[in-house]
């Protein structure tokens, strides 16, 4: 189980921007890793966004072996995973980032597939 994850600063800033753009809705995406660093986001299709929950389905996962995690925003100041989030995390494996309102660097929290905390390390 991973205890930390590395993410490129540019990507992190872009994710914060997406979270703000989609607010008050959630956005959801998949994270691609290169050499152990999250470098890219693939935004999930718009039909899968809701006001209350970003809707992930394992069967709609893109076939891409470099996808090692997911990201979604919470339009409330609470980055704790919901029951549905935890269910999804456990099916997917990898690392899962939640960005809570107000979408700043401090509102980013990562979780493992077991729902345990994962430290986010920003790579410049
Ligand atoms: Zn959630």
C-alpha cells in the first residue's frame, strides 16, 4: 500500500482550476503517472458529473495502464471520502485524490484503495 504519492505542481494547479470551474458541481478524472509522478489528468465524461457525487464506474475506466489514480472535487469543505467513494476506491486500487472547497493546496487530500491517508508530495 502506498503511503505517499508524487504529483507535478502544474498538474496540481490545473486540478484546482478544474475544481473551481466545475463548482458547484463536482468534477472527476483519472490520473496518469509517468516515472512515479502524476503528470496528467483525463477528465471523466461530463454525463458522469452530478451535484452530489462524481460518478465513477469501473467499467467506464479508460484502458490505460498508466492510470494509477483518480481525482474528484467536493463542493463542500470536507475532503472525507463518502461511502460511495470508499466503495469505488476499493475496486479501483491506486491512489485517490479529493479536492474540497475552497480548492486550495491545503484542501487536497489523498487516499489509498483502503481509504487510508496518503501523503501528497508536490514535485516542481
Ligand atoms: Zn467524493
